[in-house]
C-alpha cells in the first residue's frame, strides 16, 4: 500500500508533533491512518479484505519486526548477552509494548489479580514475531516462565475477543468490523475454543484480558515497564542464562525475536 506521507503528517498535526511521539504512538497512528485509507469510510466485507491480498508486498500475518509499513526497516540495537524480559520490552517490543503496558495499567486500576495483570502485560507481544493465532503463540512463548493461569488467560483471550459478554463489560469492538469485515464469522476452531473456555473454571482470566485490552488505548497514558517490576518479580521466572539461551522448548522463539535479521 502506498502511503501519502503529506496526508499522514497532516492527519497528525504536522511533522513537529509527530517527532514528539514515541515509536509506539507513531506506529499506532500510522496503523490507524492506513486503516482509514483502506476502508475509505466504508465497513468492508470479508470478500473486500481478501481482494487486497495481492495488493501488498507483505502478508497480514507477518510479525512487526519483519516489515515496515512506511519505508525500510531500521537496524536494531544489539541485545545483552543474557537478555531479560525488560530488555525485550526496551529493545524489541517497539510496536506492541505501549499497548500491553496500557492494558496492564488498566487491569491494575480495575483490581484484577496479579496473574491476570501479567497476562495483560504479555498477551500481544508475540505479534512482533507473528500475528496469526497470536494468543497461542504468546502463551507458548511465556509458558515456561509464568503461572498456569497466566498462560491460560493469554492463550484464550484470542478466541474470547470475538464474543460479547455484557455481564463482564465486553462488547464486540467496532474496529473488528474494519479489520475482519462486517460479515466475518470466526473459524470453527475459534468457535469450539470459545465454547470450551466459556465452561472452564478459569474463564474469567482470559475474559478479563479482553475487557482490559481494546479499551486500553489512550494517547495521554504512557505507563512504564517499571510499574510492573514487583508483579514480574513475583510471577515471572527469569532464566539466569537469558531468554533464548536457557535451552527451554521456546528458546528459539526468543532468539527469533532477538535476531530477526538472521538469514537462516
């Protein structure tokens, strides 16, 4: 998709204002601008979205680290020898970090249990690697290091987000009508997953992630990672070798995020 840079700058109030925004806010602004350009004010149907597949030099499911929506990708800063979760937030989770920090910040305000606050903090960061089935990818990424209820909440928030739950304050997002199409129906495996989770004793965990997810966007709120240091210290098992080098079943995923420019 061609980006009208002048139109984008105008939409943000000029280049000076854009320069004052942090990288996450810039990415959010660009995504919103592109979405508006794509739909041209009209809610698309699934067939409209599928018709765009051959109009872009990237696929929708590719991770944020592997493409640039405007211009070329940039050289990434090196990771420490024994990278921690904080290092990944600082050096690799550029597109997703502000959103998940806001989500976790909102969850704390809503008195959500710490294990689920942690799920809010981690639930979308695998989108730096891959966007398809990101709930499952994110859960797998963190499974060796977090409580089981945290993993459950991360994995199944993806299915629950397509289904309203008025009793817990979750409404189907208008944004999804533009992203997926107004006539979109979740795939059978999503439907089956939702039914399973709806009857599970831990249902409230992933539901609270969805409640504190899409309503977390606020350009005037910029929580810091340090706000969650204590929660992470109590519930995240940081490997002494560093994430990606502890020979865990998911170490390769962390290395892929750390080294996305490796050719093979």
